[in-house]
C-alpha cells in the first residue's frame, strides 16, 4: 500500500470513529459537557487561527472553511443535546433518537469506508 493511500485510509478511519464517539459522549452524564465545550472552543480557536493566518495545511481555504464550519455546527449540536439531556422529560426521547442517529451515521460511514477501501 502506498503512503498516500495509507494516509487516506487512516484519515477516513479516524473520521469513522470520531463523530460517533463525540455523539456517544453527548449521551453521557454531565461530565461530558465540559469535554464537549472545550472541544468546541479548541475547534473554533484553532480553526479561526488557521483561517486568519492562511495556514490551512494541505487543503484549499474554501474546503477548510466548509469543514471547519461543519465541525462548529456539529460541536454546537452535540453540546446543545448534552445540555438539553439534563431535563428529565426530554432525556428518554433524546436517548432513543440519538442512539438511532448514531447507529445510522455509523452504518453509513462504514459503508462509505468499505466502498472506498475494500
């Protein structure tokens, strides 16, 4: 396997694990809120610095901006769900909905991963 293909495989595998992991962290107790909050703050600050300095690594700035904005949106959604989960009336419904969404997202990501690398 050449280095570029191995790099793409590693990046895709990390993406396959990262988003469901953050979603599952959101299903945990209140201890998850600081983790999600700091992850979101770091994402915003580091991405903002990268955009301000023009250092978007190997990606073109438009793609970097799209991915950064997607990360901000997903992080904010995970954080909002974790905060809303504190309400006892909402908690059971969120748990079921998020479990189904996490399974669906993982299944889709796994199919995309297998389609690319199988």
